[in-house]
């Protein structure tokens, strides 16, 4: 097995700046962030930053920000916070846009997500719960996925019976 192509010093420096920008999004998701602001923190033009971010992480910076906001909102909804309060707490400025994006990413409306039983998730160790509930662009990653959409756990084959 031969090693892959070597990473140049410039590519490594760009990856460091992109990681810092992603960490900024993770840390300040509830703040009014936009691509030009994040790009400035990475010392790049917005267009160059967006291209490099998508190349490195597989989605645009704005898409990543919204996914993180929805992830945090889902945790608040599981804790019993109202949809409006969760929307405002994660930095969304429009309840309609928030609900549309939540539905797009999680596969169900915020209200229906909040009303579901989340006891299985609450019983999991936090590291498993975080991985299980992390939103994906291909639909919900939740243990209790909406009817008709199997979760990753439900897709796993059953173990053989002894």
C-alpha cells in the first residue's frame, strides 16, 4: 500500500484555518454568523472560503452552520423547551425558516419531534446519544425516526438467536 500524495505546507495552513472556522461555527452557532464574517476569521475571501470549506467538509459553511443549529435545537426540544424558544436560542431569526430547515434536516417538524418519546436517547451514554441524534443531510439520524423512515439502528440486521 503506497502512501497518498503529500500535503503541502500551504494546504496544511489552509486546513488549519478551515478547522478554526469550523470550530468558530461550533462554538458561536447562536450568534449572528454569516459566510463573510466566518471567512474573515479564516483570512480568506468569502468565495474562496466557501469553496475550500465545501472541499474539506463536504457541505457549504452556511449549511454546516444550519445543521449545527438544528442539532442544538433538537437537544433543546428533547429537554422540553418550546419550539419558539429553541428557535431563538440557536440564533435563528425566523420561526418559519427554522421550521422548514428543521423539517428538511430531521425529517419531521419541530413540534412532532418534540412530542415524540425520547426516553431511549436519554438512557444512552452522551457520546452515543450525540452520534445517534446528529442530523445528516439524508434525513434524521435519530433512534426513534419518524414512521416510514428507518433509523440507522433499525437498518442493522438482527443478531442471530441462540
